[in-house]
């Protein structure tokens, strides 16, 4: 693992572990803010609990688990995707700068919104990072290209072998008739 990955993953994960722990321990702190985003989603998705505090706690638990996994480099791509999924509702609920009337509060919320947007970008890069190994998609394309190449070689071999074999068969047919 490169030094950049070794240092960068825990640094990216640290905010999610600390924020997630706070959400798990004290969901009542974030529940009123989260209500604006949670309610419309919970009303449409029956699988989600109706209790906003419970959803905040679940979101926090996913952040802790994803942060720990990302920080340790275990399933980092999946962990980064899970963290990205939790960051979207968190950002939309907590940093609604467009609703702020006070210019100073609006500026603070805008900074936090774009900080989260930057973290989302980092998570998406981490989710795409294969650690220097070829991705599954690349390996599939490479294998398909190899199979096509092998099929062309077989086809050429058959054509080359079929020509003399056909000629020999024609000669044998003439000889056996006489």
C-alpha cells in the first residue's frame, strides 16, 4: 500500500468516526435538524423506521463502521461508498445554507456544505481506487480481448489446416475411384 493511501484513508475516515460516534450516543442533538430530510424519505420508504432519532443513530453507526473499515484499509471501496451514502442526507439536513437569513450563518453553513461536498468527492475517489490493482471491469475487458484473440488464432489455424486437408481428401478420392 502506498504511503498516501496509508495516511490518507484514516485522515478521511476520522471525521466519520467522530461524527458517527456522536450521532450514536446523542441522536437527539441532530434529530431536529435531520427531520427536514428524514421525514420525506421515511414517508416514501416503508423499510425505514419512523423515528428520526433512530435513523440518526443508524446513520451514525454506518459512519462509524465505514470510517473504521476505511481507516484500516479493510473493504475500503465499499466503506467509502457507504460513507458517501450517509454524507448526502447529513449534508442536506445539517447545512441548508440557502434557508439561512443571517448572512454570517449563511456563510458558515455554505462553508460546511462545500466542505462536505469536498469530502464526498474524496470518498468517490476512494471508492474508485483499486490500490494499483486492475479493476474488475478492466480485468473483464482484458479477458474478453484475450478470448477474441485466441478465437482468431484458432480460426486461422483451422483455415490453414483445412486447405491442405481438403486437397489431400480430393486426391485420395480420385485415387480410390481408379
